[in-house]
C-alpha cells in the first residue's frame, strides 16, 4: 500500500500529535499516512532537507505563528512555505492556522499559493480526513472561513499594491501612522498621501481612519 508522508509544523506539540493520531489511524482508500512533526522553523527545515535525500514529504501542514529560532529571529509559517515551495516544489502545502482575517489569508494565497487553508476553529476529524483526500486528488481544500475570505477578496478586486494593503492592515490593528514607517517601505509623507488616496478609492474622502478601516473590512481587504 502506498504511504503518504506528511510533516506537521506547529509550536504546540499537542496540536501536531492530534493531527498525527487522527490521520495515521484513518483507513484511507489506497494509502496510509505516516506523519512527522516539528515545533520550529529550523527543525522543519532540517526535516524537509533530510526527506529530499530519500522520500520527500507529500504534504506539509504549516501553522503561521511559530516560536523564535535559536538565534532569536522570528520566522513564520508563511516564510517556511515560501522556502519549501522552492526547495521541495512537489510537496503540497496546507496552512493550519487560527488566523481567519482576510488580509492574512489572502497574503498567503499570493506569496505561497498553497493547496489548502484550514482555520483551526473549524478543524475536526472529518475535515482533516477530507483535506488529505482532496489535496491529493483535486486541490485546493479550504474550510468555510478561509473560503469566505477568498471569495470576498475576489469579489472586491481593486488595484491595490502591497503598500496599500499593509497600510490598511496596520490601521486595522491600531498602528499609528507615524510608526508605519517601521513596517512599510515609504516615508511618512508617502504613507499619509497613500491614506488620502485610499480614502478616495473607498469613497470615504472626508471621513476619519475608522471609516476607511470599516469600508476596507466590508470589502474583504482586512
């Protein structure tokens, strides 16, 4: 019987052990599952590199929020997905995250183009099993909240660039405009000018930042 190799990456060991218990115990038609786990970006990198010497992983299950590396730097599951796409292009990538906001999901759709995205609050035994079957035969697989975010964004596809989206995102999480220069490759006057343009695009020219946040959220950008 064919063996499907899966690597689950999450800094909460109980989470990956739950995935492992369910999927290795499932009687799939025509294949069985063998699952490895990793708790950090570095550990996952090593296991993926090692697998390429023999049998590459068929599926990578990645959490977005990972603990700090040994050097103290922060690497996310999105970073790992981008790296894995290049090193192990035949591996199918599925994100398993508590993040269900439109900005984060659609950012990952663009940067990694994964075969699936599951919001953790929607994961159960049946959805895990369905995800494996679907991504192997006819990807992608999305849980309902992930699918809703993707559909909402597609229905409101405005010509916003990466800096525009970052401004909207940082406004939504309460970052002050003067502090956005630490996260966005624009000067403070440049960011303020973009904000004025965004308000015009969203039809809230004479209103405050909260109106811009509300309208961009209604249209699926954050």
